[in-house]
């Protein structure tokens, strides 16, 4: 069984640029969630996708967008990067419709640095 | 509003001593509560979860947590710390599709 994988591991961008982060869900999982973890903080929920549709969103601006593909892999896109976007971005997959008892399995994250 | 508060951003224990990491929650409905561990440069790993069944929840690596509604707490304990327990620990509450994480507690184990 393959776990959750994310790419790239590290990324450096400059302010105003756009970035795409990728996530491959654990085999059999149909729900993916994205989190932003700033240094020294807990993860903050960005959004969740279930069967290719957004199924919940946290307090993030529209320049944070996502996609989930038929194979349940996912992308997180961030436009017009700001310095405060520098963080570890975590992807988590689960099986189910995103119910409260679904167990999420996290990937190792992508470290984004915005200069 | 749903939230969790972790008391103590840094906890140090001696190897073999009791580990106690504190978490208090705020939730307008019966909560689903989780503890995750994060090792350096890794993602989060689920230790245990409370989903309104037994109030004492046993997890992996010898950890357990007790849900106390009267105290709105879900503290994580382990009877005997091991060097490999050194990591960052996060308490989280789930409401609907969203997880709300605490700010984390860094556990140091002293040999």
C-alpha cells in the first residue's frame, strides 16, 4: 500500500509568482485535504476535495485554489504569492465523504519559501 | 466556534518518566478529538482519536488520552517516556470537514 506522497519537497519562489503543489493520495482514498503549517504553528485547513469537488474551505483567499483528479491525486495552486505564504503545505487523504470520523493520512509536506 | 488549546509549547521529561501533554477544546457540539505526532521534516501521524465511544482512548506507541467532558479536556499521556517519543505533538478537533489544530507541544526526552 502506497502512502500519501507530495512533490516537490522544497520550493523557492518570489513574490507575485504562482506555484502548483502536488499530492498523490493513499491507494483507495477519495478525499483530500490541504493544510498550511507556518513555522512554529499548527496546520491551518485550506480546503478539502471529495470526488473532484470542493467539499469545505477554511479562511483562505481565492488565490488559493485546488483540483482533484479522477485518480484522486490533487493539486494546490497559489497565485500572486506573498511572503506570508512561506510555510509547509501538507496534504492529507482519507476514505469517505469527509465525515468527522474519517481518519486522515498525511504526506510529508512541501516546504515553500517565498522571497 | 471550535478550537483547541495546548498548554505548554515545550515539555521536557526524563527517559522513563510519565509524559503528560495537555489539550483543552472548545466545541459547540460533541467533539471529535485527535492527537497527531510530527517528527522533524515529516508529515503528521495519527496517534489516537476520540469519536464518542469509550472516554479512554488507546493509541499507538503506548499513548492514551482521556476525554473529560466536564473539564473540556483531552490530555495525552504515556506512562514511560522513550527517547524516540521526542517530537511535536498536535491536538485537533474536527467539526464537519474541518480540522482545527492546536499550536503544538514540543516534547524533549532527557536521557
